C-alpha cells in the first residue's frame, strides 16, 4: 500500500499557513491538516470566498482549529500586513500554494508581471516576513507548490518577469521554475537553522487554474473546452493535494525534494518527481534570490550559524 492522507501523523500543537486555501488544492490541504489537529490559517485574497471556505471546512471538520485571514500576493503591502497581524509566535508549516496560470498580461500593485509577482515574488516575500516564526519552531517546513510546466522555460535573469516578449504560458513556466529555484536556495540557507524546504506538484488536477486564463482573456470556447477536459481527464483536488500533503507531513521528506504523482507525473500516489536540470543550478538559484530580495525589499534575516 502506498501513502495516503490516512498516513498523516498527529499534528496537534502545530500551526500551518496555507495560501490560496479558498478552493482546490489549497482548500483540501488546509482541511486535511486541520483534520489531523493542526491549527490552520487559510490565507485568501477574497474575503467572501475565504469565509465560505472556512465555513465549509468547519462543517467537514467540526473540531477544527481554523481561521481565515486576507492575503493578496499581488500586493506587497498586503503581504506585509498579513505577516504583521498574524497572531503566532511560531509557525511549523507554510504551504506556498496560491497561484495563477497562463493569464493575459497584467501587472501587480507593485508593477511586476502578475504571474511572476504572485507565484514567486509574493511567496518569496511572505516566507521572508514569516521567517522569525519559522525559526522559532525549530523544525519548520516550507512547502512550495510548483508544476511540471516548469519544463517549458528557465528563468531569464535579465528579464525574470518576462516583460520583453510576454507569452502567458512561458511566463507561467518561468514562475514555476522560480518556485523550484527558491526551494533549492531556501533549503541551502535554511537547513543549518532546522528549516526544511521542499516542493510539490499535483500532476494534472481539476482546479480553477486551467479555466481562469481563458476566462480573463475573453475566450469562452477555450474555457469550456478546458472545463470538459478537466471533467473527464483530470484528477480530483483531493488526489492532486496528496503530494503537497506528503511533502508537508511525511517523516522522510528531504531538503530540496520535489514530490508529485508517481505515474508519469500525472496520477498515482506521491513519489519523487522529475525536474529540469536548470532547477538544480545553485548559481542561478542564488542570483534569483538576490534579485528577489531587491525587487521585494524583503531580506531574510538568518541568525549567524554556530
């Protein structure tokens, strides 16, 4: 028998923040962590949808310790406000799950291409701002959700956000490569301080990601086609969330690992996933980290290691 959510250990006494927890993978991840006793913060951009998700979670897990807080990863002021107001002295688990996929060109509140700004820079800033709480937990995990679509493009450090020649899918792929490079560099910097940094992906799971891009682009036929594709070929959010939950809770997860579905990276129980060689490049990971600190204004204050 392979791993399943039944294998998640008791998480009583632990705290978790899950971004994009109002639906899809994020909701399932938050629900299952709460089911096993974790105190869970659902970090959501939309107040109404976040409140609806919280009510649903409490209906499914009546004894859950859960709350919803507003977080807009497309606005660094919102990221700072979320971190400043979070009523936690320590944080054992941060799941960087929220994301956008293949949407038309737009900019965040801070002027970044939106996919790069939300998928990478917003989470980079959030993790850095929550670093003191992660360090206080001594054994915290940061799980960042990437995608096999990272294989479509490396990060161009001369134009990391893809501003010069924007292509929605290439921009998405670059942001997902950035997720893996961030995971790698955080693993290198965080390991001496007892922070485990790993990544996961859901394979092909039916969520709002696939249809939101065509909807925003005003292409209803494509939106309908992808909706049908999801209905008949994609796995459920419960199945898609399994690799994320494995990375977040399984005892043998390693630094800089990448977990996904074991059957061709699309379906099946969680297992090690293929990743493109450029996501293992230490020099690129370090340069992207430095660029991300400069762009967000968030610097990671690791204590001197002894």
